[in-house]
C-alpha cells in the first residue's frame, strides 16, 4: 500500500456549524466563567472563613470572561485579515496593469 501525503484531507461537513456554534457560545462562556469564579470564591470563603476570598473568586471569574472575549476577538480578527488579504490578492492584477493608463497632460498649469 502506498501512503500518499499529497492529497488534501476532506473538510468535515459539520465544521461550519461547529464554528458558528462556537461563535454563538461566547455569551454563554462569559456567564459560565463568572459563575465558576463565584462558586470558587464561595467555596474558598466557606473553607477558610475569609470574605475576601469570595471577591478573589469573582475577580478570577471576570478575568476568565475577559480572556474568553479576547480570544474570540483575536480569532475573528485573524479571519478578517485573511479575508482582506485574499480580496487584495484577487484585485491586485486589475490595478497592476499600467498599459491601459494614458497621460492626460499632468504638467503644470
């Protein structure tokens, strides 16, 4: 048997659906991150008896939510840059043709 590594793997049919669900789940992940932080803080407060540990847990949850938003933004920005580069690459041949340009007397008046 021959192992052909030159062939491209077929793209999964459900990949666009999964990516869309991942984008929609950002709001849910923010809420879940904050709730996990609150739960962690309440557990630490109950275990050690210090009120500031509850606030530490809330802070950790909010930080995790902000990190989720940053990761989602970074992912979307990379996709935007790839699309913009693709568009520029497609349009570049149309603007590189200098043969069609004529000199309309660009001298001084």
